[in-house]
């Protein structure tokens, strides 16, 4: 796989459980009931370009603020990641990446 501006965006859907914290106020409604299925979405973004310098932190933040957050209005968590794969030539390639976990939604 050749590097790209945003190398890859993989969406991983996983089912997770949900519980109401014990310290939650009795009057606040639970976001979900214990055992309800939830969908978690994780987006992965490579930080290399096909040509030239890697994506700068300011460029990345501008992309997240302008493109990702408006589409994930309920919130997300962004963290550093390290991607790697074997290319068609069999060579190992590594790339600094970012991952964004969207807040889980009822499934």
C-alpha cells in the first residue's frame, strides 16, 4: 500500500457493553441500560504524504476541527498511533498515525 495524504481511514465497528456508573445521580437518565449493545467507531489516519513532508500537528488539528468534529458531533477521542503494513513488494512500511474514537452509539 502506497503512502497517501491521509493514508488510510479504517472503520472498526465493535460491540461493547454499557453500564451506568454507581456514582451517577438518581435523577439523571442512563445513556443506555446495562448490557445494551453499543457501536464503537475508530478512524485511523496516516500522517505521511505521497511526496514531501509529513502532516504537521497544526495541519492535523485543523483537519480534525474542520472536517472530523463536525461529522462526529457527540464527541471523539484522538490519540497517537503507529501503523505498519507489508507492501506489494513485501517490504515492511511504518508510519506515524492518529486514531479517532467516536463516542459509542446505541447499536
